[in-house]
C-alpha cells in the first residue's frame, strides 16, 4: 500500500475496453515521480535516447508557459479538479506531469498547503500498452492538448515500441488509418533526419503530404537531405512555403528542380523561375490537381468499386468534361 495521507476510495477506470480497478485519494506530491515516456516530456527533453533526471524534467516543465498558467489556475481553484494518474509501486505520474510540476512550484512558498495532491492510483503491474492507450484517450481522443508532434510521437512509439498495428490504433482512436500512418511517417522522417524540433513539424507535414513533392522524391532521392538542410538553415522560412513554393518547384521539374537541388541559396530563385513559367497560375494548379486526382490509384480504386448508378453519372460528367476540354483547346 502506498504512502497515503488520506483514506483511499476503491473505484474503476476504463482504458480502451478494459475496466481497471483503481484507488482514489490524496498523496504526498514529494513522493511522486515524473514519467519520462510521457510524449510531452519525451519531445522536449528525452530525444536521441537521452534519459533525463527527475530534476531536469521538473526544471524544464516549470519553465513552460502552460505550467505557469496551471499554477495560477490551481491556486485560484484551491487545488485540482481533475486528479493526476499514478502507477502504484514506483509512484510514476502517468498522466498529469504538468500539474505535478505546478504543485512543486506552489509548494516552494507553502509546502503544507500544496504538499498533497489528488491522485488516481493504478495497479503497479499495469501493462505498458494500456498506459499508452490511456494517454491516447486523454490527449488524442479527449482534450487534445498535445501538439501534433507530440501526438505523432505517441503514435510512433506505440507502433514501433509496442507493436500496435495502425489499423487497431485507428479503430481505438476513431481516426482514419491513413491519418495514423501519415502522422507516424512524418515523425519517423524527422527522427531519421535528426530534426526533432517541435516547431518544425508543420514543414515536414506539408512536405510529405504533397503529391507533387512525392513524385519529385521518387526520381530524386537526394531531395530529402537537401530540403531538411534548407529548412534547418531557414532558407525555407515558413511551412506555408513548402506547400506554396516547393510544390511548384517540384511540379516544374527539369532544370528548375535540378538547380534547386544542385545550387546553394536557390529556393527563391527556383520558385521565381517556376512562377515565370506559369506553374503557380490558378488555372494550371486546378487542372494539375484534377489530373493528378484522375490518375491516382485512389481514384481508380474508387471508380472500379462504384455501383452502376453512380458510375453512369460519373461517365456522363467525364464525357462533358472531355467536350469542354475540346472547346477550350479549339479557342487557342
């Protein structure tokens, strides 16, 4: 039995589809441990295999703006409204590390008032996959206060370290398998290219979901290394430039793409050349996107699986589009 400061109440907690017996009560916060595998802690301090100390975790969390806001909220409310979740035996805080850090800050001035914290105590032998399922319930299905990079890191480690299949994760989270695979793919790309800067997530998200860039990557394997370098050096200054400029350079191909790959400081210049060719013209972009859609494996599959009624309607529209194309081309 843990070092309790008040009587424990027996209750249950549902994780996934399993009902887990737990206890609720007050616990001395000085006896609790931060959880290094928590995705938020992992993303800010535990990268590259480094195992931070408890003091380092507390210091880093205490510096974060959302923890400072928590301090004010907890002080005004006179305590927690939502208990933290602790694993028995080692007293690791599986969920609520930021709240524990806020309590530690508050206790510096008043250790008696802020010496005890509300907890839900899980069994000490709870499997790690259930721990990660619990975190997913809170931060991906629930209040979603993790950044996309942190969510993806959780999914990546759930898949890689615990062998969870993306299809099962998708069913559990209520998300599409395509979305789960994309998040894992982007996170893995960042890890493989040694860029774990949480603020650069959106750059790589845009990079890996662009069809035009995907085609350029297939025929130019060196492009990944070059783009990562340009993102890190801030030659590509904003994530939106990946979507609005880099994709246009990739669409242009030929000597424009080659110059981008071979010459230093060529991002803006390559975009200017592609733009001058009309690659960023609104008409061009719409037609190019439509053509890519028609030729995609996804469209082919959907059309082949379509019922006869809807297939006839689509046939009719495609024929009308063909006629419209002939009219436009004949006006040149």
